[in-house]
């Protein structure tokens, strides 16, 4: 049966509207980034390599969940012995909140906004990367689609939040999984600063996440690789994602 042209026009309009907006791609990419650990626990290996080739390996226990409508992430260091017990709690948002627990001092301190650009535990990730380092959803714009390692990706770009150490942020989001496959960060002066890329994706039950990824500091020549060693479908209670929970361990 041949459909009237008016019906075809309506169907075509419906299909076109199904394409996500730039803001939706940005939001979904952010939610599926940070390893997409909401409701899970993971053991991660962070390998930081200096420009000269020196390596430092750290093992972290990480988890995430939604707390009062905000994404909360917790990372507790297991190795090496010098940093074992150090924990970092981050709450996503426009300003973001980051709290650091230092077991040797037995105290929790809030990471000030002016410190967000600092290196997270001597890696190539900053404290800002733990919270909201992406582009502002309201200002993000959609660019032409591209392929990343053979996978179709949406491309969005925009200015980072004011509290972020970054200026412009450009992200490639996988069309099948919403996982950010690649990101480029410029500094406040517009100069290339950092580059993130996913080496391989990992499927866990019904979820797909970055199983192996690298953040490179283009200014220092160093890089940090994040590898997922273990995944558990055992969410932490909401109380764990609080400053009191940091102290309890």
C-alpha cells in the first residue's frame, strides 16, 4: 500500500527528531563516562608514565551511585603502601565538590575550587576530571559526525564550566553505547592541553564501559592509563558517599 505524501512527511519529521540534541549527547556522554560505574564497584590500575619513561602504578577501588539526584564517585587507593587508604569523594555539578581523606592525618578536607586544576594523586587526571570537566550543556554545539577506530560517533564541543581548568572541550561519543571514545581539552588560552582516548571497551552484563583508557598531558608529555581489573555488581550504600563515610572506610 502506498502511503500519502502527507503521512510520509510526518514520519520523516518523527525520524529526524529522534536524533539527539547536542545537550543530550553531552549529558549522556558525561553519565556514561567516568567508567560508567553507577551501581558497581571496580578495581582499577592507574599507570602513569613520565615523558622520560618513568612509570608509577597505583591500584584503586572505585564506585559510583546517584545521591539526591547527583552523580557521586568514590575512589579509595589500595596500592602502593604509601597511599593506601587515601580516598577521594566527588559530587558532580556545575561547581562540583571534591573531598579528600588522608588516613595518616585521620581527617577529611574539602578540595578548594582553586585546587581543582591540580593533579589527582600525581596522575594526568585533575580533581576537576572527577567532577564536571566537560562542556556546559547549555552552550555545547554539535559538529559533523566522525568515526573513531571504526565506530560511528557524535561530536560535540563547547566551553567548560568556569571552575574547570579547561577552556574548550571537544568530545566524541559512541552512537551505540554513549561512551565517550575520545576527548580533546584546550586550556583557558585555547592551547592544546590534554587528550583522552579509549583503548578498548568492556561489556559487563548489560553495560558497556571503557575497559582501558589513556589521558595524555600534551604540555608535559606524560600520560596515565586506566585499566579495569575487576568489576562487581555490588553497589555501596548511600552513606559511603559522604565525608563521614570517607573516614569509616
